[in-house]
C-alpha cells in the first residue's frame, strides 16, 4: 500500500511483480538545489468532482532507479529523480492549485510498467464542487389605463364620455333622450335653444353653467400652435365678445372698424359685439380638436346671447388649421341680428394690417336654433390679405 501524505495524494505505488534496484546517488546537475522537473502522466479519466493538482515534493535523497524486469522481459531503462520540486502537468485544472510538502520513501521492490514503458502514476485530489445556477426571470405586466373624461363629462357604462348638460341623447342623466320637439339639451334640460355642434366639446373653464360672463377673456394652452400673419403660438386668449387673440386680448365690448387700437396682438374677430353668457343655460365658449396630426383643426364654438337679451342668440365657430398656417375660418349657425352691431374680420396688430368683412352691417344669415349646418363660412388668408365665402 502506498504511503499517503497531504490531501489524499498517494506516492508511487510499486507493484511487487517486478524487481528493481534502488540505489541513492548524486546527479550531474550542477544546480546547488539539485532541482529539476519530471512529468508524471495522468492514467485515468477525472470525474467532474476530481482534479489533479500540482504538488511540491521535498526529496530526502536523489536515488538512481534501475528497472529490471524478471522472467526475461526487456529492461525499461533508468529513471533519475533529480528534483526537489516536481511540477505535475495534467489536464486543464478548474479548481485552485493546492501545494503539498512531503517526504518520499522508496520501500518497495518493483516499479509499475504501464502504457509503452512509461512510468505512470496518478496524483488525485478530491474536491467538492459547488455549482450555482442563476435564472433570470422576466415578468411582464400589462396595464390598461382608461383616460379620464374631459372636464364636464361623465363615462357611460359603454365607456364613452358624455356631457349631461348639452348631450341631446344623455340630457341630465345617462340615457335620457330629449323628445323630437326640442332642439337641444341646455344645462341638462331639453330645450328649444341652439344645440352645441362640436363633438367632445369642452367648455372654457369657469364660464357658463352657474355663472354669467360679460366682457371677459381667458388664456388657454393649445394642443398645437396656431398662426396669423406669420406669428405662431401655442397659447391663445378667448374673449367672450366673439374674438380669439394670439396673445393678450382686450375685453372691449364696443366694436369698431379694423384695425382696432384696442387689440395689440393678432386677433380673429369672428363676431365682435356686446355678447353675454347667461347663467343657468348651456351658453359659453366651447373648444375641441378634430382630425389627426398633422392635419388637425382647432375649433372654438361660441354659443352666446346679446347683452340684455337672453334669447337673442349668436352661435358660430372660429377655426384654425394645423396644416394651413396663417389661415382662419368663421362658420355661422345662428346670428339673431345678422351682424347689425358687429365687426367681422382679422388684424395683425393695433396698427394693422387687417382684413375686414363687415362692420355694423347685416351681412350674415340669421339662421335658426335648429341649424346644424353652417349658413355661411368665411375663410381669411392673412398671408395673401384676402378672404373667401361659401354657403
């Protein structure tokens, strides 16, 4: 049985079948440490948990080993072990190298002859192998978010948004349809007043409903930039007296010829008059975007009355185009006095330039509360300085 030292490292295990003479002697190596190297071959396959390691041998003597095989078998030569350090070269070693210091004592009478006359031994070190496996797991969560309804709207069981104050088919409550004898839903009640034409119309915040509005203006952030006379902005001011300003707006109720010194920024005068929004009705200014980018339109729908006359209706739209810069259109549904006390046109600044359609003149169709198709549309091209009419 071989002598074992270190971590399960056996010495050369010598068979007793063959005879050998082991005689210590000095070598011709001039290295003072008597150091050299010898290759010891691996003679068995290593399992996944067993690896051959490098070892450090401290030899007590340097023997000359003569191998002689009995029974007439050939002699396999002389092996000189002339090292104090033996480096064992094996297959690729994945575990850390472990070093051993040991004494070699030859106490056997034979050397194993394996595989073509080479002296072959196996240096085995048993190590525990820990395998860590990491599995990446990707979890995908799909969330469906329903956007909120616009201000003033409620969601129906089918998922659509309706304005109970102006929706003819959901007047005052979801699913309540006004009778055909009515023209609109006004402030949540079926009415003979004009109907709001915009789909998805949003009221200017704070105007209408429980509040009357007179000679007021309010800035709004827009979904896209609009322009007049080469001036572009994404913020506009809505004025209750029938105007939209690309900048600040005068609250003046008294109309005049254009250009008006009261308005310093580019302004669209859809119907500049002394208009009034009465509380307890659906009168106000609505706005909405229609179409898809880059061909959207921004529509401001004025549904108002005249000062001191709650049933003298003025119902029209001012329309800007995303793809057609510097152009604005006015569409009219009902104008109770035909524009007799109004200014209609557009201007760049207090000093002009400007384009005028009419001033204090009955030039617009009167229309009616039941009108759902514009009776007249005016389109102003501020680049060309012209306007066209249709309807």
